[in-house]
C-alpha cells in the first residue's frame, strides 16, 4: 500500500494505493443509489470479507492440525484466538460462488444474521437489507466479485491494518459524497490526530459522548501503539485504556461498532441521546475527546432546565454548544483532561447567556488551551471551528505526567494559516503542522516541570501562540478567540536606505513600462495584420 507524501515529507491521508482504486470501482457500481444507503451495503460486505479472511486462515491452520485433535468446525477454537466464528452459510467462498444468482441479496442477509446469531458482540450491528428490491442484484454480485480480490483479514493484512485503512478511506469518501449529513459521523483524521497527540491518552478511561464512527477511539489506540517506546510515558505505553462512547444515530452507532470490531478494540459503545438518556451517568473519564455537532437548535434543552450538569449556567434551548461543554466537564475525573471541537462562535458568543457560562468556566480555571483551526477541514460544514482543551486540575506535579502549575494562564494557538489543500474544497493539517501545535502545547504545559524534556523551552510567537493571564482574558471580556491574543507577526527589519530603495523601485517601474510598451506594439501589429486595427469603435 502506498500513501501520498506531502512536499515536506509528512504522510497524508490522501491515499494513492488500492484503497482509492477500490473506492473508484465500488463507487462505479453505485448507480443511482444514494451514498448514505450505499455506505452500509459496501462497508457491511467489507466487514464480512474481513471476518471471513481471518476465519479461513484459522480454519486452514486447524485443518492441518486435525491429527493432533484440532477441530476446524469447533467455534471455541476461533473464539480462543479472538477470531469471529463464521458458520458455513456465511463464509465468503459460499457467497462468491452464488454472486451471479438472483437470490444473492437474501443469501447475504442470511449470512449477516447467522454471524450475529453466533457472535453476541455483533448482535444488532450488521446491515441486513441486501434483499430489498431497490438494490440491484447484478451490481451486488459485481461488488462481491470486486471485494473477493482483496485480502483484508488474514494475519499479514491485520498486521498492516489493511482493513482499517480501507474502511477509514471509504468513510471519508462517503462523508465527502454525502456532504453535510455524512460529516456528522466522520471527523477528519488530521483533526482527530491533533486532539489525540495533544491529549496523549496513554491509560485510563477514554470517553466520547458523540462518538460518530468511533474515529477518536481508533486514533487513541493507534497513538499508544505508535508511541510505545516513550514520548513522555517512560516507555511503558500499553493499550490499558477503557473505551466508553455514545452515539444517538442508530446506523452510525453500527458503523462505530464495526469500526472497533475490525481492529479488535473492546469498547462500551452505547446507543441513545446523550443529553436525554446518558448511558454512562456515573462515569468520570480521564480523557474526553469529542466532535459534537455544531450549533444544534433542536436538542430538547427546554426539557432539561434543572439538569445537574449545568453547573456554570443553563445553556440556551436554541443552541447545544454549551450543553456539550458542560456535559464534558461533568464527566471529567478529578485529574481529567478534555479536548473537543466546537464552532468558532463558542469562543465569543454572548447570546442567550452563553457569554456568562463561558465566563464562569474560565473563572473556574478549567480552560487550558484554545486552538483556532483553518477553514475547509470538515466535510460537513463551512462553519469555522476551534479546539477547546479543558483540565480539571492544573496545579501540576503529577509523577506520571509531570506538568507545571498553569493556574491563571491560558495558552492560545492560532493555526488558521496552517494546512494544505488536498483537493478543491478540502484542507488537511500535515503531520508537521500537528507536531508543531502539539509540541507547543506540551512545551507550555511542562516548562520547568521536567528536566529531561526533549521539547524546546516554550516562548510566545507573534501571530501563532501566546500564554495569556486570566487578567488579560478578563480585559478582553472573556472572549477566547486566539487572534485577540497572539498579535501580528513580527515584520522583518527593512534596513535599505530610502534614497536607494526609491532609485531601485523607479528603475523597476521603467523596466515594466518598457515591457508593457513592447507588448502593446506587438498586439497592435497583430491586429493590423488581421485588419482590425484601423476599425473605428
């Protein structure tokens, strides 16, 4: 698998490998079907192929060990290896052999039902509507043939996370194809990566109250694996994190369950409305990562006026932004930290009591860092967005995560000019951008707290970052927009004497005028030759 490299050498999510080829071929089979529907058709089949590949590999291994008492048809032989048991009617070879039959839709539905029946962890998760008349059975058969050509679940592919890459690429493409609606379940990888790199969720309880397709959890586990040799945790990183998530959209909840299952990640992912049916009422999380939907007006706030979560003020019924902020604060452990995406308006709005809530949160000394993001990062909205970072305990001094006392200070980072365009409408932050932002935050948090820190000493950089005092924030009326604090970039000193500069600029102007006169003469000559120059207007 190949992936595009940025000009600066950083890896990009704009993949040029067979994920893109597979997407093009699969999308060609979509016909007139809506992308939102087709998403479940394709991702369900890819998931089925994945568990079938893993099953077949173990089946062959057990077949070779029959003489030693192995039984290839014993489900426990698979469960013991964390491999899903696939009953005969659900095996990929059976479906591939029947791919050209008009009954293929029903056969796929039966396969999905059989897998759910024999694997309780997948109950209610897999799509089972392949037999519906609206789904072209010839195209479905072609799709099965196409997916048959890729290995996604054998040991080698699992080691390379082939399915994870294909699955994520398809999620991003569907989000792009669906526009606003699709973006609700998919947070761009670079945004998730930035949140994860800044928060560094090594161990403990990780919670996402609006988890979409579970990208925050996938990236958290990837982060731990990628940094297993250090980066601040003493070389002891293990995936000893517990995952808790909730998602209100049923089909998106299914995507999240599949997204974790294909990577072997255990997590408690609940379905339900986070505000009105909080499935983890007693949870106090060490890390909260979230991308709540922006500016939701129909969240039912009028029915929750007296909710215990609104410690800093009752959020307006017409906008859920500060309901999300306070829900997140409510679920933070005593030393917990949170990073989440919100619309830019959350940093400065004074409507309907939002300014007072923000003021109360700032005065409670919970705000650690604010990051202004560049535009065009999201598939779902053109609304400019920012990142909030909150910390319950900013005194520092933790032996496991040495940080300094940051009380009465807030770090502001303006990243609006960062990123690169990956196509006509979408921008992404490069790995170098992410490292610069995250390292700035880490350096600011740890100044003087660690003598062995690999990070340079933190310093304010005009137009990029500024460590502001609470008093400064008060003077700005509790507005948290980084642009208010970071200032303008330092101008390079111009030490060219004025007389010399004017002589140089006048000479440059004369050259340009002479060049313009030559061009005018050439245009006139061409028009004369064509007989148009003497024409009166």
